[in-house]
């Protein structure tokens, strides 16, 4: 079977997803074009060699409509012969793009693919794509006569079912920010963030290089003063078990950003003299109760571990999307996961990805050990998971070197 490997991952530093955010003045096509261009340039790849570009984008309307992945690759200067498609699996859209890319390589349909994602919530606000219309229809209303709910209510129900009180959620969220700040300070994200020139409030051209949503000074005590975000009398009557513990402080922020991952067959990587950072091992997707909505990471993880022949203790680090704090906490409780391994570099919803309601960035392989990291993304009514063991051709020292130096282990000239 052909091995699919990740050679490199790049992203913008995220901006706040509202007017005035660092990236709010940049068209989403330009955001995605920037990471596509940066990815091929720094790996010395001829973009004509790319078999396909698969992008994730949730709000495919307005500036993000009409196959933004194709528009962006043309804006990036790729040859017109390179195809692209844009997919929507809600919060897991660009992770699904990576799945499709790797699966195509494993099947022998591709040699090299770029999986990517983009969302500009400042320019295309959440909910814009519905055009104010009924998105359910009569059959869904008949199946769920009491009505479906938004993700905030789902988070409240998860907190109630697993008995997470406000103190536990705020403590976890504060720790997440602190871990992300420590990871930034240690330079853990330096390799993946590509600077992008933006105009600041003073009208000056500056490079944006640090995630704007990171709040290093966050404390549980500070979060305790925030009011619940989703309380409504209608929902309080319907769900008397809800304790109304979800606030802006223990929820993911709205953000802008783009990312791209270079995925290819191990044979192609060797041919080009590129050092793989990780190998795709197993994939899974799962659905769950659409009212609880965000619990599907639990069965998705159980499926991917079974397919991989691994136990939860075999995994070095777990990246579980923090749409809301109860989501990773419930996941860890059900899986018996070590809390110290859960989002050890801070949640991607805090510092390194987009919010829970849009496509997360293509998840990077973070482990520098011989054991695999795992990434789980929750969104809407389904979830997906994958596991990456370190590639057979790499060992710990090789991987560490590749983070400090260019990906090529010998020049293209030396290959000729």
C-alpha cells in the first residue's frame, strides 16, 4: 500500500474574526493564495506537479463563493492546469480536505496534493450562507419536533451530562490560553506561521506573525466574571438540567485565517529529497445525536484507535478541538485520556486555528517522539479523527532536525 505523508504545513497567524481584526482588511482569496504560494516556494516545489488542491471552507458565499480554492491557486500564480475543489464538512472542512488528499494518495489516484483551508469571519459573518432561510425543511422538523439547537446549547447539555461546573470549565480554558502562550514563547509555532503583510489601524504596512486571539494573561478568576452566552427562557424551560456555564471565556473565538499542508506519497517525497514529518495511519468519521452535536469525537476516536490497533495510552498527545471547554473534557473522561496529554500546546481554538463553527486549519503533526499524535475535530453533527505515527524513515533526531532546517535532505540538483 502507498504511504501518504505530510511534508510541510503552513498557516497565517490568525486574526480576530470581526471588523478591525488583523486580517479583516485582507480578501480571503489573498489569505489562501498566500499560504499556497508560501508552501510551494519554501519546499522548492514546481506547482505544476500538484495533482489537486482540496480546500475546506464553510461559508461559501460572497467573497468565498465559486470554488475559492481554485480562485486562490490562480491568484497564487499556479499553472492554470492545476485543478482545485472546495468542500464543506463544517468545522472539520479542511481536516476532511486532508483526509481526501491522503486517501487519494493511498488509493494511487494522486502523487502530490495540497490540502488547505480558509475562512474570513470578519468579512463573511457566521450564518451569512443561510440567507435567512429555513435550512432544515419539513422532514427534519418531523423527526425532531422539539427543534434542533445551536452549538452553545449543545455545550451546555454536555456540561450538564458530564457534570462539569463553571469552575472546571474556566480553569481548563485559562490553562489552555497559558499553554498556548508558553508554546508561542518557546517558538513551537514559528515553523508553521508564514508572515503576511497587513495594514494596521494607523495605516502602516506591518507583518502579522502572532495569533491575535491569544490571551496569555487569562486566569480562571478573570473568566469567572463573564456572563453566560446562551441563556434564554425558552431553552431554560426545555432543558432544566442546563446550568448556564458557557461564556465567551470558555468558548472558542471567531477568527480569520488560512492554512495549507503539502501531502504526497512517500515515494514522491523520497524522489524529491523531502523529509516527511508524519505518515497518515488511520482515519475515521462519526455522527452523533444532533442535539448534543459535539459529542461525536468520542465514537470517532474509538473507531480510529480500533482501526489503528492502538490504545489511548499509546498516543503521545491529543489535539481535540475546543469548540467549547466541555467538549475536550467529556472526550477525555469517556476515553480515559491523560489530561496532561490533552492539547498540551494550548487549544487550536485559542491560538492556532479558527473558531468552532468554521474550518479548522490543516492539523499539523506535533509530536517529536516515536509515538503518534492524534487529532480529533468536532462540529455540527459529526466528527472526524486521525492518527499519525512518525514515518518509518524518520527517527526522533531526524524529525527534530527537520523542524530547524529546510525540509529537503538533499538538493534537487543532487537528484539529477
